[in-house]
C-alpha cells in the first residue's frame, strides 16, 4: 500500500514543479500566506517545504525580503553575458551604418514602453521588451554568423533565467537611460567603435549589477551564519 504524502511533501512537490517549469522564475518571492492559500493548507507545511528547497539551493532566504527562487547557474550566466557583450556589441556596431531613422524610431518606441512599465514593474515583460529593443539595433548586421551567435546568447539566457531585473530592479531604470544614450550615439553618426563599446558596456553593466547583488547576498549569508 502506497503511503500518503504529507502536506509538506505535497507543498514541496508543488513548489518545486513550478520552479522547474519557470512558473516561479528566479527572484520570484515565495510568500507563505499566498502559497498556503493556493495549496489549501496552513503555512507550516509550506515553511517546511521552503526549508527543504533552500537546502537544495533552489530557494534563498534574505532578511527583509523573505524566501525567493534562487538565481541558478551563476557561472554559466557570467560566461554567457561576457560572450554576449562581445558579439552583440560587434553586431550593433556593424549594423550602425545601416540603421535608419525608422530603426531609431522603432527602438525608441520600445524603450518608451520599457520606461512606462517601470510604474507597474513586471520583470519578465521588461526583459521581453529589452530583447525587442536590442534586436532592432543588431538585426541589420551583415554578418549572419555574428547575428547567430547573438541569438544563441539570448536563447541561453532564457534557459538560465527569466529575468535578472527581478533581482536587481534598479538596473531596469539604468538600462532605459543607457538605451536612450545608445540611440543618441546612433543618431549622431558616431563611429562603429564608439557604438560597439557603448553596447558592450551596457551589457556588462547588467552583468556587474547581478554580480554585485550576488556578492552582497553572500556577505549577508556569511554575516548571519557567524551570529
């Protein structure tokens, strides 16, 4: 006879499935009361389930924030972002001579949507708009191999996480401002090298923000462990 699963095991399986299927994306806050209501149980088994998931590295807990889905595969994210900074910067630079006023207008309209979305912030939607913005700027690259590498980089990021902006929402505002600065460089007819470095620095800015967040989180974890 199969033994009935405990409520904490049911909660564990339910939350883990949603993490694995990206319904609960990295940075998603796991609020005990909300999860308990969805599962039809008290907060006790949910708390036990979250502790198990934390022990497995799928969930992190921070003071004043609570439990949230962990940012996974950090090293792979680092390598992907470093590579994407190079190839996307090159693709944007090679596109620059082919960028018209229409391209700039399309990209600026998307960036305006990104700025507007900051009022009621949805990290996943912001990331979708972010990809759309950059696609306008690198899609005219005449080298199909470089474009392919850029697309591969973005696809790899989609596997690693849904959105880093859930971790570092302050980076979203900076990204919008940097997008506008990049558009102004294109409008001014700046050299491809200037465009490439600006696009590269923009991508690395997001990477550095995530690394700083991770380092700060590690410091807090170490500090709490020492108490």
